[in-house]
């Protein structure tokens, strides 16, 4: 018997983002140009420094007042409900962009950040990281303080004329710090 079977998605390397991912306005946590809107953007690169044209990023964040949203409807953008969640794909040059707000600190004197997850080719599981908002409060953050000084800046966004830039290096000398949470299996 010489029957050749087609591999199923569980037997092949993904990602498989074509079905329902990404979705309309998924990267718009707030409409661009609305009061308080900023652009969080950057480039995802591989270990050789080449852009990754088929990555998918998800973010979760507090609102400008530091409140973690509990509103439903993240898949249906209505233009005014802030759900704190978004999804964006990279383009052919590895660029991504979100329209969002600067998160406020969730506790007094805490460093505000945006939680980010990266899905990309060659990854058998997602990668977790944080995008910290620059400011004096970074000095008190326990996670940043636990990292070697030369690695901390891989988690801090850089202000630019369009908002905040946060580049993600999946490997290499300037690899972004990725996190493992209790109960998370790599």
C-alpha cells in the first residue's frame, strides 16, 4: 500500500492565521485620531535581523486610568467601548501597529505596561512579553529590577513622533526578554 496521507495542522508547523485572523479593526483598541489615542508600533525580526512578515501580536492593557477593562466585545469594535485587547498582524516588512491609549498604572507608583503575546513561524508556542511605558516609575518595577541592566531596555517602548515604538527581536544579541508565567508550559 502506497497511500500518502496529507499532514494535518497538528503535524505541521504553523501559524495558520487565515481563518478569522486577523479581523476588521482588530488593531484599533480606540479609533485612530480619537482623544488620547496613541500609536504603538514596531518591527518583528528574526535571529538574523530579518523582518518577520507573518507574525501575529495580541495586546492586553489597562485603560488610561489604570483600570483593567471588563467589557465584552473585543471582536466587535463599536468605536467607544475600550476592551483593552487587540490583535495585529505584521506586514511584508515585519511592521505592526495598534491604535490605543497610554495605560495608567494599575497600582500606585506601579510602572504602566501593555502585555503582549507573539505568535510567529517557527514558534511551537506563543511568547509573552511586556511593553513598558517610559518614565520614572520604571525604577521601582520588580520585573525590570530582576533583569540584568543591559536587558531591561528590550521591554521599554521608545517615544517617537507617531506614539510609542516597540521593536521585537525573536532571537539574537538584542533578543526581547520573554516571560514564562506560573502554569505556562513552553
